[in-house]
C-alpha cells in the first residue's frame, strides 16, 4: 500500500542528517558489541615498558600511565556507556511515561501533586544530586543508573503530561468515551500511540546526555569502580597527564563527541519527520 | 472604469513530496474602484493562496510561476519589500478571519492604532483622537476608554470591529476581507456585513471579500468571482451570476445551498465526485469529471465565453448553461 | 405525540467560572456559571429535534449532558423509561445512544485505520463481530463508501468521507437515539446534501430518534421535525420546524432566522439587526435575559422573567410579548 519512501525509515534515509546519525550510531553499537573481536590488545593488560606510548601502528591511540591500550579500553568503555544509557533511559522513560499519562489524564489533584514532584526533582542541579546519591549508595554502575533515572524521568513525565493533556479533550477521545470505551482502552489504544512520537525524540536526545553523566561521574571519581574502562575514567586518567601526554584525554573525548553528535542528529531528524508542522512541503 | 486591482494569469505552485501542486493556474480577475467584489469557492479552490499571493504572504514552499498583480496600475507582484511595506496598510489593508491573529495580544488597542499612523506627522494626542473617532465609527461603545484595552478583553465581534477600524484607518484603496465573518455568530455576521457596506461608502475604497458563504456574498457584493480547483470559472455582476449562472459549477453550487429551497425536499442536491489532483491536473476543463454538461469537447481547454459584460464563464457550454 | 423516548427535566450544567486561587476571593455564587440552565424537553420515538443557538447558548453542552459526557448539576434525563442522571454504569446506554461530533476528521482516532475504527465499537462492548472483515465492509457500504477505504487513516480522508465513517461507527451497534453535534460542520456546501441525505436515509431505515445540534439554519427544514431555540443556556422557543422558520414567536428566533442571508441577491433587505452581542454567562441580564438585545423590549422586560408557556404555534415560548402570526417586518 504505502510506498517505502513515505514510511518513517524511508523518509529518514532521504535526510542526509539522519543518514550521518544512523552511520555513527550503528558504528558505535557494532564496535561495542564486537569489542572483544576488534580490540587489538587485552584492555586490562598492563605493559609497563610501553607506559605513555604515543599513538602508533601498534597502539592506535597510545597507552595510559599503566601501559594499557587506550583504543581497546575505549571499545570496552563503549559497552559500558551503551549499557548504562540504554538501561537508564529505558527505566526513566518508562517511569516518566506512566507518571506523565497519569498526571495528564488523572484528576486535577493528582496532576498538581505529580507536577510539583517533577518540578522539585528538576530544581536540583544534576551534579549536586549525583554527588548526594553517590555518597549514600555504593560505588558502581547501578548507582550511576539510579542517579540518571532520578534526574531525568521527570523530563519525560512533563513531556508526556503535556501531550496527554492536549489529547484529553480532543474530539476523538470524547468520541471514544461516548462509545463506552474503558479508561484503559482510551489510554493504551488512543492516547499512548499519539504521545510516543515526541517521547522517542526526547529519548534519542537524552541518550548522549546520560552517557556524559556517566562519564562526568566517573571523571569525578564517583562513577564506576577504579580500573573499569569507562570513557569518563579514561578522561580522568588523561586529565592527570594532560601536560605531558595529551593524546589520552583527546582520544577519551572522541567517542563522547561522536555519540553526542550521532544521537542529537537522530533526534533532530526524528523530530523533523514526526512533527507535521516542521515537515517540508505538505 | 478604473481598476483598483487587476490580477492577470497568476499562477502559484507549492512544492510538495508528491510534486508541484498547482494551487493557482492562470487566475485573472479585477476589482473596479469603489466596488465590493466577492470571491466564492469551496475548500481547495485556491482562495487562501490568492490572498497570500496578493499580500506576498505565501508559505516558503510556494512560488509564483507567472502572472501579474496590479494595484492601481502599479505592478506589485515584483515589488521590492520596501515598496510593499509602504503599500500594506497605506494602499491595501486586510481583515482576517480571526482578529486575534492580526492584533498584537500584548499591546493596547490604542497604541496599535496610533502605530499604524506612523507615517503621519501629527502629535500623539491627535493620533489618539483619530483612533477613538475610528472606533466610534465602527460602533465600539466607549471608544476613548477602549483605547487602553487589550485584544483579549474584547469579545470576538468587538475584536473584528477593531480589526476593521484599523484596516480602514489609513483610507486604503483596497480592503481585503478574508472570511471576516466566518468565526462569528449569525446575528453578529450581519452586523459586520452592514458595517463593511457603510465603511465602503464612506471611504470609497474597493473591497475584495472572500467567503464560502453564498448568502453573505449575495447580500454584500456587487461582483462575484467563482473559483474552483485553482481556477476562476466565472466572474460577473452578482445578480447575473447568482440568477443566471453560466458555468455548471456555479449553477450546481447555488443549487446545493439548502437555504435556497423553500420547501422540504426528499433528496438534497450535491455535486458528486471530488476535487481533481492538483499535482497532476487533468487536461481541458477542470470541472469535466463532475460536470453533467460534459461532452467530448471538454477535453480541450475551455474558452472564456462573455455573456452580459462583465459576466463571463470558462466553459464550452456556457451559452447552454446560461439558458 | 407518542411516549417520549428521551425526556429532560430542568437539566442544569455548571462549569467553574473561575479557578485556582482566584476562587478563594470570589463570592460563592459567582464561582460557577450555568452553561445549561434548566432545560426541559421531550423527544418522541422516531422524531428529529434540532437544537439551534449561537455560541454560548449551551447547545453542545446540553447534548453532552444527555449521555453523561459532562455531569449534571441538577435535573433529570430519562431515556426509554430509565434514568440517566446519577448513573454509574453507562455501558448499556453507550450502546443505545450514539453520538456524532463536530469535527469530521478530528473525531476519529488519528492512528487507527478505518477498519479498526469501525470494529472498535464491537470490541468495546465485547460483542462478537462475526466475520470482522464483512462487518466492517457492510458498515462502510451502508455509509456509502467502498472497500478501498478500509486501510486508510483519518488524515487520508476528505471531510465528507470522514463524516461517513463517523456515521458508520455511530450505527455499528444499532442505536436507538443518535445525538449529532453539527453534522454539517467542516463540510463544503456541495457535499452537505449527500451527508444530510445519508442521515435522513438511515433515520428511516434504522427507525432512529435523532437530536441534531446545529447553527446551520439552512438545513433545518430538511432534517428536523421540531426545533428548540436556545439562548444563554435556556430554551426560549420550541415548535414545529416550519413555524420556527416562517412564523417565529420569540423575537430572538425571528432575529436569528432573519440573520441568515440567502443566496439570492434580489432578496436583500434592511433587516432588524440585533443590538450588541450575547452577554457572558456570568453576567446574565435581569428579568428576561434577552431584553438587553431585544428590539421589542418594554420596560418591564428588564424586571420580570418570562416563563415558558404554550405558544400560538403549538410549541412553547418564553416571552412577555410574543410576536403575532403575521410578523413580516418590512
């Protein structure tokens, strides 16, 4: 029926920005999945003889203060970053979706309460909240995930709430009510499909933010345990030797730049395609 | 008779995913000085595109592919932005369907009405007096007091009166009214129509009045232009066109208006079929597929058949339809 | 008249006039406005009643109050002998009372295909839709559309086509009463006729009772048996359609009918224009609420409120000085 070039994927592939995004993201995902196969060295292997080696054919991005291969560590770091990002974004998005729809569709007092709750959480600066939570919880990836969930679900909640509110009084929702549709049917069959568009855009835009939170926390020493090859940890290692061996911190920042660009491009492209008001032509 | 507005063979195309949508195809019409000309047509006929083209307010994906627009013998289709700014408000002004879109919500009515007199070298107090006098003229109660009001403090009908006052303030040569009564209740609609008639008499401007409501056009206009699918199919004096239409579309459209039927009928008339695809408009007559008069000849481009001047229709069978 | 299938008694609907903190500083009497202020009427089985009025007259709210989409503040609604006021289970009512909304496209869920939309009523009411495909197709064909529409989405339909899908959906469960809110809204004149013919046709073939809300006075004669005219949430006149159109009793009805220009340039006439605009609901005039705009108001109209009383046309009217039978104003 519908021609391929009119489907979402078809339209995305016609947009150069989306193509760049898809290439970058699939490259990163594939590199993370096949990290063990691609890595030229064991990411844990210390080679004291080759400490602070500059980039070369043997060590593509050089080595760190313990003589570990930076490129191999970055590949492993990609796994950690994607794992943290996917888990944290899924959890916070799901919580935000449920709470947002409750706030939008539920009674006025519930809306006010949830809105107050969202605003309170958002009022805290992320890094302060992260420091406080990190002080209370054991150091590790799950703490990073909890910090991200706590700081970001309210954003999904707000977006979903606004969408739900505008749909709540739409004529087609009234029509469904007049037909006797149950609360659940209205929410899941008629509201949900219409809030998912902006919701996915937000999720795509949020993925790189989460990855930088993880990197930031690891950089501050409150993220992953020492020795874990996260991108933030690599940056931290590099930071100490920035004057003598700048390539460590430079290569540590590279994947962060790529991942941010990739997902931001994807989010922008998705928004252009999903928001009819921004679509070119008719 | 001098012509305030003359549109000749105006064509506008929108770039869409499916290709170029030919929203206006060689549209020609004229607005004689001091007359009220109605444009009537259903959704998709190109009314809004025409207004957009006249005002240079077309969306980004639209291009004027040909034709000319002359306002008092001055070509404005190719006018510079600077010249256009001088023309808008001064020689040509607009009243839109929703006055909330043309009035600035955070600036008082008085200031907005003073601001449009920026070209006049008169004092603040004098501008204020003129604004209040104009508000009084359009039937606004307490005009002096209303100068400090904001648009949202007024009702829909009052806002539309303010919009008309602002449009008429600078005594334009042409006042364009784009469905100005569509959003209003019936009892307000006739008040606004009466007001437009009075304003026209007083400042002697020409009015181009766009509406889909045949009754309103019949009530207000001297002349009428009937549009269908991006073309003008018939134009003429309102009595001529409404009482003896010469284009089958006009004839069917008037027949379809249930307000015309004084007795209950078993089956209401309608025009079967739908608008042609304007990304690939059919050759020949644009109304052919829905027309009861259509014959083989209609595959050719219809001629412009003149009846009682200025009444004409774009139809091979115009004489037959005219009867 | 047959026994009424729908009876309204003093139906009142209120909305909050002010909200939030401001409500604390507003006298309790002004906190709520009455969108519908005590409407009583009966609709006989098989009859079509049209409710007309301008914006703010409460006609749409009244229709929504009948089937419980907005709560009643007071009054009673009886449908086929059962009360619809203070009711907790609406399922049975929803099956027997179908509603059509103003916006033909906007009242269809945008991410569902026409097939899904047509089958949904059956799913909602847990009814077997034997041969789903055939059911959807039959409904569609009854509404005058072909099988090629089953896979379309609402935004791919024209106004007229979407309206037909709305009609098909309303008829899916075999309702007794149809509430149609502005059935011609958003439709071009050239296809209005088709839709009204369709509505008239199904009314007869399905033996429906219909309440039509409209501001389109031109269609009244062709669809309605009786007409109720509303102003500020109250009925000011109710009577047989032909009388309402040609020999109105209430000055407001007369002004409303006269405010409808005809597509005939020779019919231009100086008409009795109403002064001003409809007052706000929280600022109702004293006495007769129409006196502030009435061209025939006398001093006592501002003091005494008229009651609905039988009119010369066999309907009812609320006016101290109803218009005489020959009321052609030249």
